[in-house]
C-alpha cells in the first residue's frame, strides 16, 4: 500500500509524533508512506515529499510539523476538489491519513461523502474543541505553557500589587483558559461560553483587595465576549473556512478593570507561544498512539473514520461525528474553577 499523510490547519505540538508513528507502523507492515506538503494545499497542487525511517528519526520532540501546513479549503475554489481527487490517483495513493482540526477533518468528511472514501482522520488542536475525543494532542502542551506564563505573571503582579490579565487562545471554546487558569491559580477565568459581566468581575477583584490580597490574575479566552457589547474583532478578514482572527479582548478588559476599580492593570497576550515548541510527554504519547491506530484502520480498510481518545482507550468514530459540533467546556469543571475566584 501507498499511504499519504497531511497535516492541516494551525500547527500544534504532537504533529511530528503522529507522522513518525504513521511511518513506523506502516513500514513495519511493509507499506510505503508519502508526505503531502502543507495540508490540503499539497493535495490540490500535487506537492509531496518522501518519508523514510531516516526522515522521521528525531522528530518526536520537535514542535510544528515537518510536512508544513496551511488553512487551504479545497471546497472554497471551483475545481479544487477535482484536483484533489486527480492528485490522489497521480500520487498512486491507496489511502490518506488527514491530521487536523474541525476544518481539515471537515474537508476529509466531505471528500469521503463525495467519493474519495479511503481517508482516515487524526484529531489535533490546541483548542481541544473537537467532539468525539476526550482530548486532542497539542492541548496539554498549550496549557502547560500558559500555566508557566501565568506563574511568571504572578510574581511580577505580586511585587507591583497589580491586576494581570492573561489572554489565551482557544477560539470559541474556553478549554485553554479554564485548565491553564485552574492550574495557574487564577482569580478569575473568563470563557466564551459565559458572557463577561464586567461589574461582577470588578466586584470580585475589589473584594479580594479588601481582604488584603493586593494582586490578582485574570485569565481570559480570546473568544470571550462582553455581555453588553459582544465580541471584539481584531480584524474582520476571514480565512478560507470563514473564521475571523480573534484577539484583543484582553486589552479591552484590562482597560475596563483599571477604569472601574482604580487598580493598576497590565495585559499579556500569550498568542502563538502557546502553540510553539516541544510537545509534552502526554502529547507525544497521544500523538504516537493515534498515529499507530490510524495506520491500523487503513490496514483494516476501515475508512471514513477518525481515531479518538475516549477514557483511556483509542477508539474509532465516524469522521462526520467528530466535526458535527464544537466541544465547549464542561460546566462542572467551570464550577470547580469558580470555588477559587476572588
Ligand atoms: O485553532 C488553533 C488556534 O491557535 C486558535 O486558538 C487561534 O484562534 C488560531 O489558531 C490562530 O490562528 P493563526 O495561527 O492563523 O493566527
């Protein structure tokens, strides 16, 4: 068999462990793997690279993806889906492993319905917002980086008796804010799932100060919105999947906190730092397990599926199930975080 692999959408730590695992597992079974460069763009443009045991040696610990990535959507431009199908044949592929989030896997799911059936999906995203899998790799690394940043913000906040606002990624789900915030001992965690009530936020911060605690850490998810004014959009340009680029809520929030409380406030936007660098052990192991299982699905001709972590087991689910709804935060976990607010 000749198996293709692509990585699409925003990169994240753990992609290289998947690529390595796919190559190793396929080669053990006597099959060949080729890398499709830059996500669906490589399928549209017939852009590939060879993958050998040598080329995947030593990549386990590297962040990003050796294949490159893009946010190309072949359903956006007339004729691109046909090019994907033609190039699948030209590349001599028997199967394709698509590693991505809701957009990349959404394309995979549509292609399966449109007749390119030999596709298996592997879920990735730092946002952890994919249904049908308990965790996506990349998330654990992102929350550990965010937690370390929050720890660092805490010592300077404490010295200056300031409010520190940390804006984290996560798109329209608050997973990164919630888990990094709990781990970092945040005084307030603001997530897209619950509109921000600025008066309530300021009251909590004031109460804390009146108790003699002279600094606070507020973690806000980039997708959070004010109850009154809604979402802050940094720029209204949309990507090929119709997503706006989020960001800016931290600054807006910081200004309102300072104005309403009189406490000196600073804002840090953690940004792409959360997505870079070496994967944690959890993400290396999860990526490795998913990569091996993806090849096993291919070998058993179980196409149109996505590998997923459910509990402690790797299972497979229909691709469409994985992309049908955004997985937003578990409110029971948010209630636990609230115990520590203020
Ligand atoms: O989906 C992953 C993610 O990092 C989001 O958390 C964030 O909103 C977005 O990608 C940023 O995208 P880009 O890398 O295109 O700026």
